C-alpha cells in the first residue's frame, strides 16, 4: 500500500447506461469537475460518493471486487475525449438495479476496511 494513502472519497459514475467508472480522490468536487471537463459525456450519471479513510486501499479493493462481478473490463476508446480509459467496468442489466444491488453495497463494504 502506498505511504501516501489517506482519507478521501470513492466515486462512481456511469456513461450511456453501460460503462461504469469507479475511482478515488481526495477532493470529490474537483475530480468530478475535472472528469466532466476533460471527458464530457451528455449521458453521464454521477452516484453519491462514499467517504473512506484510506482511499487508495479502498479503490484497489473495489476494483478487485468489481472485476470479479462484472461482465467485462474493456480498455475502452472514448469518443468523448479520444483517450483510452482503463478501469471501466461493464455489467449486464438495468444500471439503477446494478447500483442498488452491486455497486453501492460494494462501496459500503470497502469503506469499512
Ligand atoms: Zn473519455
């Protein structure tokens, strides 16, 4: 684990009802503005961020758990910002349901580690 680990937030958003991104930051509002500026998507839905005590560790755990449960983890070329995103997760089915039964419980789970 990084010595620079410390408190912060895990955040999640979904683009086009399909591509989930989960990341960490020490400043949620700054990171959200950065994403929306550098990779603007008209069909992006931000979910409520989760406060964590060790953001890097929490993110690593969350990515591991997401990878075990997701359908795919593509290296996704992004038409919005013309970069290739990593750490994008794809789930089958209704995204609102995925948030309630998979993503949100997962954030709550890693937040207490
Ligand atoms: Zn992008």
